[in-house]
């Protein structure tokens, strides 16, 4: 109820359990009585009876004369009423309610202190006026301050607006000092930091010419002065700089100052406060100073900033793990590690910087972190400056300066770690200390294999590259949450746990992969860290080199697995498929084609990695000719040594650095010829198909001669047009046009140990290249012997038939006649690709598989690592065909005609329980693939065995006091076949196996066991279980790094499940993207997910859905990703139409 009287309106008084509004008449009587008692100084006020209104005792400190009244000078009614109203009557009533709720305690807390009531009414009003006036003044100051900052930001935005993705080039960093304070390692903890960036300002002539083209947004002439054309910095009249553009993202920049310094870094004058603005898709930070920094001078930029430590897989982020013991977090034993991932464009999330690869600087980090934790960075810790001390409870780590390097290589790891160490046996002194770290709770013994590998790889690289590892230490760290496989941070390499740790739970395939990944990252210490690509369009200079030399390094570390001889199967085969698509790109596209974050991310693909490696493999083979010598001297390696020495600690381009370094040796001393060869492979996408035809003619002088011709090859469209148009570094050539210098290495059956070389460098067919005996069926001709050339070969029917016959025999010490496993792998892949392109029938491929099955002797890795995959693909096509398919006949043929003879010839390979320790390394690697394929084919023996083994292991692990079975104990399954066991059990009886495998995943602590159980959950062909696997992948039980892998595995389990996955991507896009790092962080990953899953679809509406997704999420799906998805779907549809019926006819004819 509301009244005009303020007491009546606001005051509710209580009497017992009831409350009533003060009656005006009763109130007047109360005021009269209170006036009398107050003036007389009575101790208590009279109680007003029936009205329910009462007053407690008057305050004792109220004096008779406090308001200027006494008994002789009683106030009038108006004065007394004002006096009564001025007394805070609410202070003295027993209970107060608001809307029926007792708020007495709350209001008591808000009541003024007792001294407040000793003041007179006038004094209190004056005090209130001062308080409210001060508050108003404070608000005004804040508004003005905020407005001023907004105005400064607006001015920085307007004055220094830069519209290009790449930074201006007139300001270049030389040194950057970064100080970070991490008070806690837990989600939401605030990281505070400061950075001092020393820069050099290039002197420029001020001009307005072409300023918009240079990157500045257009403004009115004369508004803010003139600009530096092409350099990206506003210039004063004398060429000085008012604007500096750099990078910062995901943080609160709190202040920025710029001061001119001398060559020693000492300030020359007063620092200027910089207006700053940040944001936008380019994640740039613009600084504006009123007084220009003189051209040709040096300056220091001081910035303070802060952000929250969170999971996210980029920048400085948290990785979560279960230490298996004491925890630093109260949430069910969860522990945290702070770590970094800066590549490609995320150093800017850890600290403001010039975040481009060419803008190298010396970095020096200082980190305050909780005491007792290990802190690691690129360099060892140095001596703390005198007089410095961290905040209480923290420990300061001051790291030594790095060599000049790119910002994406800066690394930091802080957490509870265990480690092992070893010295590299290097020819350089002192010996390089190598340490391998894992989080607490990991078995230190699991770190030893990687340390051993690294200690062998580093000396091998030092000898091969002719230069020592440049840093004083090398640390390798296994990170529980890591988006990539590993990251080549100079001196502090970070890895996924499964790519670094080797335990009793690790399979032979896992050990082999650890050797390869360690070798890959250590190759980057030279190619990528010591010498760095200038821009991301040339990233193959980093990744292609590392992907090639990883095979050399892995052989130095673990030679029993023959890494370099298997380069075609492990690397080149995937590159040929990717580069056969119209959506591919050149190894070195123009830099302007890579002008966004998404474009940068898309360069980290199969082309940059695998084609780059395959191109170097071919190039080295072309130069050496007689063969490869992985650790010896050869001309190409000598040229690469000079390349490293010439560009040490700097950045490089393909055109300006790599080509001049190797052109002379590639051209056999003719530099121009070498450049022509290199240009044909570097600036043109795709590769050639070499057509080989034996001439049959009545003229004996030409009968049996071989004709060769090159055409561009596309898997989806067959061949293009050979064109003599020359590619250039600044333009490409259409995918269906081109001409390459193709090195042909040819071997004939009559003299199999003799090799003939021929350079096919024109579009015009070459005749009389080599001669074969036309009537001798044993006279085979193999072009691209060893399959080291990056091209495909199509033979006419006669020559192909001779090769199929030769495939049954392997060369021996006594006889070189026959085909090696590398030859077989290349022929299989060419036949497969040509059938996809519609250029050869699928029967060519199937006939070769049947011939390979008749080979005797040990199982060969390069051969049998591929055949199960091809046949699985055929089964998928048959599934797509539906009722027209031939699933049963295909399974019967593969089991009875292909695998049964192999199982008889190689006892043990067909059983999951056979001891793999007795098998040769190659057999151990391919055995698991063959057993998995048998499970996919529904082999009853393998399926029953798999489920029994899974049940036995689950009974041990999942009991209340569950334990991890050890070798020889109950529940033990050898790691070489354990992942196959889980997957085949899921295929055999997914309904019973799903919960068992999920329980094993939740119970697992070893990273290898976690991964194999998770992948097995996604392997069932049952649609309900596929959806359950997708839901599980998007739950808290699965790490962000693994979620997309599960979705991909579900899609590849069956055609139906690919459709379920496709629906999940479409309907749950936001959920998936958020779980793999958020919209920005997911750039590239989600696009790759779309193109990969589309590879398992064969419905035209899938293309429309992909187009819708591209339109809805342009920042996450690149045009290249969409084109790959479209091309994959169209290729699958075309294969079914071209080959489906003929495949089934062949299988039915040979199954019985």
C-alpha cells in the first residue's frame, strides 16, 4: 500500500506475528508523545498500545540540546515533525519485512554505524551531499576516462586501420622480452604479463601513392598526414612512423608505450603512451603515438596484458590429466599442465607479438609459476637478475635468450613432470643433453625409447646436414591434450603422448610411429627452425623436408623397420591420391593465394607434407642415379648443406632460396636446365601419367619398340592436355594442363639388374625409348622401377599382362628377375587409381592382387600394408551398390583364395593368440592389418577368438579391484593385436562388446590403451552403436584432441554410419566446433572433417549439404575443403557406375 506520508509509504511495523501499516492518527499521537519524552530526555518512549505500533528505547547518546531545543524553547509542531521524521525509526524496530520476507539481518548489515546518529540532521545532510557529490564526480571521471580511452581506441582504429592480412614490413622486431605470471595452474586462473619488443624502423619517403593498395583503409587527404606506400606505416613529413601494426588476440591489453632507444636498448627521451585498438579477423593490434618514431631509428614497445588460462589447444592453454595419485585439484583427482601450441598463428594468444614466420626475433622469457612445479622453455634457465623476487608462493624462472627465431616456435610448459635423460653421441662437444618429459603418474620407463631414438637421430642429422644442433639442450615433452601429432618448438618439442611414450602397452606399429614422429620433429630443428619459410605458401620447405628426412632419421634410430624403403607406401601413395584431385594445389603457390587464417591452415595438408617429401625423394634419386645412400655423401645433400649454411637463422622462399641452391645439381651442371625441371614440379599442381605402349609392326626395325607419352592425370576425370606453357612462381597452371620433366627409370626382364634412364620432357610422344622382345612373354618392361618417381604409369594390355606374370616372383640373390615389393606396391596403386579414373578396368587391379597372393617367401610390408585397405574399399563400394553388390562373394574370394593360402604358408598370422615376438618385423606390422580385414570379412574363427579375448581382459580390468594385466598373466593381450581384438569383437557382436570396450576406455591410464579402446568403440557397423559412439565422442570422457578422430572412424566403419556421421556434422556443428576449441580454433579442423567424411559418401545431396555448410561456416570450411568434399562424392558415384558391375562379375567368376 502506498501513501503520501513517507513513513506510511515505507515503514512496516510489527506487532507479534502480525504486521500492520501505521495509522496516521495513531502516528500523530506517537509523535506527540515522542516529542515530550525526547525533549525531557526520558530514557524510553511510551508504547502505543492497541495500534500495534511501538518504539524501542531512544538512543542514549541523544542529548537535550543536540537540535538546539530545550524545555524553555520547545519546538513547534512542524519542527517536531521534521525532527521525528529525521530520526531513523527503522533502526530501532525489532523486525523488518519486505513482501513478507524477513530482511532484518540484511538491513542490519546495511545500517549506518552508531556515530552517524550523533550527528544533527543538518550535519548528516551535508555529509550526504558530500558523499553523493563525490560519487557523482567519480562517475563523471570514469565516464570521461572511458570516453577518452574509447576515443583513443577509435583514433587508433581510424588512424592506423590496416586492411591486409599480412603485417606491414617497415617495423621489424629484433628482440622480445616476455614476463608471465601464472599464480595458479587451473581453469580460469588469470595470467598477467608484460612484454618489451625492440624494433627497427625502416626509413621511408612519405607519400600518398597507392596507399590503399598498400593496405591502409582510405581516409580523407590531410586528415591524419601522409603514409608510407607499400610499407604499411603512416609517415610524418620526415618519414617517421606514428602507427605500428602487430598481433594480439584473446587477451585484455591494458597499456602500451613506445620509446625511442639506442643500439644498446637505452631509452632516448620520454616514453609515449600509445593509443591502441585490437580485434578483427586478422587479430591485429594497432598502436598510435602522437609523436612519430623517426625513420631509421630503433624503438621499444612496452605492453601489459592479461587473459584467463583455459583448455583450448592453442596459445598458452591447459592440458588436463589424471596423475593417478595426489592431485593439485579437488575435482576427482584431476591435474593440470600449462603448455603452448603457437603454430600457425597463435603466439599472439600468449603475448602480443609480430606473429609471422619471417619476422624473427630473439626471445627471452621470464615466468613466475607456483613453487615446486617444473617450468621448461626453448632454452635453459639462466641466472636471476639481482634484487628480483617473485610474488609469495611463486618461483621465478628466467630463461636464456633464444637465437633469432619465429614467434610460432616459442614454447612454455609448466607442471608436475617426470623425466629421463641421455646425452647424444655427437661429434660436436660438449655432448648434447636430451631429456624426455611426461606428466606425473606416467612411468618414467615409457620415456626411455624416445630418448634413445633422439640420441641417435640428432648425430645422424648433424652429420648429414653438416651443422650442429644450435641450442644447448633438447627437451621432448609428452602432452596429454595436443591437437597436432607434435610441434617442433626449437629446443622444446611437444608431442601427443601416443607419439612419444613407449610402454609395454605399445604395439610394434606404435613403436615404429614414435621413431618416425621423433625423427620428423628433429628434422625441423634444421628445416623450419634454423631456416624458416618466409610465408606459409612455402610451408613445404619446412614440412616436406621434415617428412622426407623423417625416414632417414627413423632408420638411424630403428633400422629394423626399414623406413626409407617403405617411403612409397607410407608417404608417396597418399600424396599421389591427394594431388590427383582437381582441388589440389601447387607445392609453392603464390603468396597472395594464402591471405587468411583459413588459407594458412589449409596449407598444412598432404601436398605440403607428403608430396613435398615425395618430390625430394625423386629429386635425390634423379641426382644420385645409381640409388639412394641415406647417410652418405651425394650431390643433392651437399647442395642442401650449402642451402642451410647460406640461410642460417633467416627466412627463405622456394623461388629465391631453394631453387638457386639445387638447380645446378638437378640440371647436371646446367643451372637453367635445373630451374626448368624444378619449375615444372614446384609451381604446377598435379603430376603426369606416362602412357607406355609396345609398337607391333611388320617392320622388324620398329617391332617391339616402346613409345612413351605424358599427360596430366586426374583421378576423377582421367587425363588432361599436355601443354608446353611454362609455369611461374606467381601464377599456376590449370589442373588438367601441364608438362613435366619426367625421369624414367626402366628395367627389362632380359637384364633385370640393368637400369635405363630417360628424361621425358616434352609433350610430343617419344619413340624408340627402349626395346622389348615382342614374342617373349617373360620379357617384361617396368617403368618407374622402385616407384621413386612421382607419377603414374599406364601400360598397354600386352605389357601389363607380362608384369602381372612377373609379380608372382620376387628377385633373389641368385636371380634379379621378378618384381620387388616396392615395384608391386607401385603397380597396385597405379592400377587402383586408373580404375577410379575410368582408364582401366578393375579386373587389372584384381588380377594383380591374385598374382601377388601366389608369391612365396616372407610377407612383405610394402605389399601387404596396402592390399587389405584396397579390398576393404571394394567392400565399401559393394555396400553402396546395395542389392546390386556382391559382399558375400567378395568376402568368400578374399578369405578362401587370398588369405587361406597365406595362413597355411605363414603359421601364426591368422590367429590373434600367436606370439608375435617370434615373427620378423615386417610380418608383425602387416599381420594386424590382415587379421582386421579377416574380421571385416566376417571370418568366424577370428571373430570368435576376438570376443573371447576381449571378455577375458574385461573380466580382469573391470572388476572392483581391477588391475592392468601384465605379459603372461590372465587377461593379457599382446599390444600388436589388442586393437584388432577390440575392433573385431565390436564387428562380431557390438551389442555385447560396446559396454566392455567403453569400460576399458574409462579404466585405461596408458595413452596407447586409451586410444585403442576409443577407436574400437567407433568401429561397429551397427547404426545404433555408431550413434552411441558419436554421443560418447562428444561427452566429457573423450579429449578434445580425439573427438574428430572418433567421428571420422565412425564414418569409415560403413556407408550407413558415414551417413549418420554426416547428419551429426550438419545438426550438431556448433557443439562439435565448440568441443574442439571453439569457432576460431576449429578453423581448418572442421573443414577437414567435412572433406574426410564426404569421402565415404556417394549421394548427390551430400554435395548440397557440403555447400550449405560452407555457406554457413565460411571461416571454418575453406573453398578447398568444399571442393575436396564435392570431388570425393562425385568420384565415389562415378566409380560405382564405372566399375561396380565389372567388379562383381570378376569376383563371382573367381570366388568358386
